């Protein structure tokens, strides 16, 4: 009997032990499959400006709110505003999550201010057939800066980029050359010279390469397999698209001049409504962009003064001198509208000249037509009816009613001429609401006698 109970007791004991260890096995299994590494993917394309800075700030905040493990920036930029670049560098260096920059897709580049962003990143990667470099500061329209100013700016930016390259373990000498000599290299050269860390054909390929070694430069992320990560795209929305377009220096300039032209048309032709409303919208958008961009007060005031001079030309007889002054103010104001800012796409002469000529031509034409209309003899009211043909509707005792320009008027003849219905007459004058007429034959006969 004891032999039978012993196996049963052993079996029940094993069953109870298995049930007791089931939660431990479950927790052990879950510990072996951690949640995937989450990367938020955000594109930074076009000129570096305040809109791009706001985009980066919101992307970093989203990483913190949604608990993404890292921020992956897809970069393709020709450069941009130095102030915006510095603010973006601060955001990258102080981000609560690692910031990875990938220059891609093929054909993209990280030039000028983009080089500084790459230098600041925790991991820098490039796609094949991309380039990086040309970080030398330039002035308006790509011109060289005066030597003394250039040296100050160059030294300032070289110290900035040197510090970031040293901290990230990258090729300090090359980053200095990119500022000092405006050198530029391809993706393969950048990897060989340790300018960037990796070459990746896509964001997914970049994440696989990061997962192979892990990321320990900032917040530690251990190695992970290609099935243990996810990339979530960040959609900036319509507001960013609008601001990014609006804050381009040339777009802001066109909006400003277009708004002035619309207001000029409305002021000189009251009641048109659409040009005034459209011009006011353009002007407000242009002024908003000017408030954000590095604009000079002198340039903006000169452009506004040109509008005032064109309007004064209508009221003051200056024989065109005010219009000439308006064109000169518009041209000079456009030339000095933006003050120097590292990497800013300034207004080149080939943009300023056609724009100034087009806007000035429009305003001069408006001034000419309005002045010509003011000097023309008054053609309203009764004077506009002088000499018009009319048809008699009813006539008796030297007076009656006539139809002229589709309107019915009282009429009478000065000499008491008798007329019949449907006779053709001409208007010779007016007295109050009564028109003076004479028969068509008499008018023709009178003209014949004068000849």
C-alpha cells in the first residue's frame, strides 16, 4: 500500500510545483522580449529658419511625451539663419533623448548650417550619393564678407564646431576646414575621414546598424535586433508648411511689395475692393515674416516711403520727380532690406532688379492713367450728354420728352421748333433737369455753314 501512494504523492507534488512556478516562467519569458526601441523620424528640409527650429523643438517634446527612445532627423538643407542654427544646436545638445541625424535620401546634402547640426548629433550618418561641407559664412547674394568681419565670424563658428566635433569624437580638423576653406566631401569620404559615424541607405538600415552595437553616447540603449525597433514618422502639419514657405526671404519680399501694389491700386481707385483686400493680406503676411527675419528698419522705411511718393505724385505736380524718387527709394530699400546673417539666402540683384522694375512700372502706369483722367475735361452729368443723339418720344408747344442713352428726359428747343415723334435730335445744353435739343438737320446745316 505504501508503494502505491508514493508515486501518487510524487506526481501531485510535481503538478503543484509546476503550477507554482508558472508565473515565474511567464515573467522570465517577458523579460527576454523587451518592448521595441522606438524612434521618432522627423524630416528637416530646406532653409534653416525659425520654422525649422520650432519643428525640432516640437519633435523633441513629442519624444519626451510619447516616450520614444531616440529622435531620428532626416536632413537635407543648403543652410540658413545663423541664429536659428544656434538654437537648434542647443536643442540637440540638451535633448532628453539621443538625436541621430541621417543626411538622405541620395542626392541630399548638409551644407553651411547643416554641417553644424551634423556635428552636434549623437550619431551622424549619410546616405550614399550625398555630400556635406561648405560651411564658410557668406554675405548678401553669396558675396564675400569684408576681411575683418569675416575673420571674427569665422573664428566664432570655428570654435563652436571644434567643440562639438571634439565632444562627439569626430574629425576636428575637417570640420574646421569646412568653415575656414569651405571644403565639401561625399558620404564615403566622410565615413573614411570620421566626419560622420555611419553610411546607411535608409532610416531602417541606420537603425539596424545602431542596434548591432547599441547607443551609449547619451542615454544608453543596448544592442537590439532588426525586429526589435520601430520607426514612427512625425507629421509637422499645415502650419509648419505655411511658416516654412512664408519665412523664405524672397517670399517675404514679394509679399511686401505685392501688398503695397494692391493697396496703391485701392487708394487710387476706391471701390475696387479685391486689390485692397488682397494687398492688405499680403502686406500683413510680409510684415510678419519681416518681424522674424533679420530685417533692417532703414530698408523697410525706404520701401514704405516709395509708396508714399507714388501716391503724392497724383496730388502734386512734380513732372515725374516724385515717381523717380519712389523708384530710387524702392531699389535702395530692397538692397538693404536684410542685414547680414550667416547662411541666409539673401536677395540677389537678379531678383531685386526685375521686381523693382515690375512694381515701379505698375505704380508709374497707375499714376499716369489717374493724372491723365484728372486733366481730361469733365465728362459727367449733363456735360457728358453734350452733342449726344436723341429720339423724340412726345412733343408739343416746343417741349416734350426724348430718349437719350436709354434714359427718358424732359426736353425743349430754344427757338420753339416744332418736332414730331421719332424725330432725331441732338442735345445742345441743359437747364436743371431739362435738356435743350435741336433737330438733326439744323445741326448738320449749322456745321456746314461753319465749314
